[in-house]
C-alpha cells in the first residue's frame, strides 16, 4: 500500500507539470482543406482534359476511317479502304456468330426444358390413366366376386373388367351370363351325392372294410354315413373329410378328397363334382385377376 501511494504521488506530480494550454491545430487543418481543394480542382481538370482527348481521338478515328475508305481518283477503293471494310465486316461476322451461338444455346435449352415438361406431363397422364383403369378394374372385380358369392349373373361386370384391360380366363367368362354355383348350393346338395357314392361303393364291396357283416348290412340298409371327419382310406372316411372341408369353405380341398374315391363311387358324384369344379375354377380365376390388378 505504501508503494502504491508513492507511485500515485509521482503520477500526480507529472500530471501537474503538464502545460495547461493545448497546441493550436487550426493552421494545420486549414492547410489540409487547401490541399484537398487543390486535389479536387486537379481531378476536375484531368477529367476535362480526358474528355477532350477522348473526343479528339474519336474524331481523329472517324477521319482516319473516312480517309482509309475514300475512293481513289479513278473511283476504285484503295487497299487500305478494302482492309478497313473487311475488318469491320469480320467484326460484324464474329458478332453475328456469337449471337447466333447464344441463340442456339438458348433454343437448345428451351427445347430441352420443353421436352422434359412434355415427358413429365405424359408420365403424369399415363399414371393417371393407369390409376383410373385400375380403379375401374378393381370395382368391376368386386362386383364379379359379389356375384360369385350370391350366384347371380355378372356378364356386365365382366365386360367392365375386360374393358379395364384385365385378362379374363375362360373359367370365368363361360358362366358370366348364368352365374356360378354358390357354396351354399354345394353344401345342400352334397349329402345326397355322398349317400349315392357311398351306396355304389358298398354295392361293389368297396366300403365298410373291416366291419362285421351285420354292421355293414345295417349301414347299407339304413344308408348310414359318417358326418364327422375321420381318418381312413375307405369311401365313408373320405366323404366325411370332404364334407368337413366343404363346411369350412375349402372347396379345393373337398374336391381333392373326392378324387381319392373309387371310380364307381366318384361316378355317382359326377353332377356335384361338375358344379363344384365350375365354382372352384371361377373363384381361382377371380383371385388370379385380383393379383394381376394388385401388381
């Protein structure tokens, strides 16, 4: 603290010894202003001289060109005149070539933009047309599938489906005017067809294999058959599994089971098999079309 106090005292003494009056800077400022005014005047003078020189050079160049291009006494052009005109002509040609190149570049760019816009418009139009066509096809297919479920004719819906570009298999077009057999109809007609098939197999000794003679006789006389699915290769077991598959809507599995029946039994189900096959083919064709529309 003592050292700082001493230092402060020294600084205060130095400040007190400074002169109270500041130097007069007005003459310096006046000289600076005078120099700036002189520089401005000189700049204006140089610009005036430069303008005069430019005008004199332009006039001299014009006179020189006139002299170069003046015809001789005999009316012909001197070589200097010809060279002067050729230089100007070459300059004009070069300028024209540059402008033509620029125009060609602009034209090419505009053409490229136009072609790109046309291609984009065509792509948008094509996509929209495809989307509309697909929507029409899906709506028509929905009507066809509804008709398959109800058994009604669907020739009008099928025509709309074909107009949408769908490839309609014969299995679907052949029954469009009449409708397909319904799954309910096949279930209702199955018991009678199964009893006839089982009776034909029993009459040929191809059913009730392994049962005692009395049981086999009673089954044949009472026309008994299994209504619950069971294992086995005998006609009764096959028919029971086919009926269970039909009850669950698995028509293809039911037809596959019936294919394992003996020929004599299968012949008794010919009418039912034709109806079931007709429906199975129609449903399969509709599923194929559905997949193609989805893709």
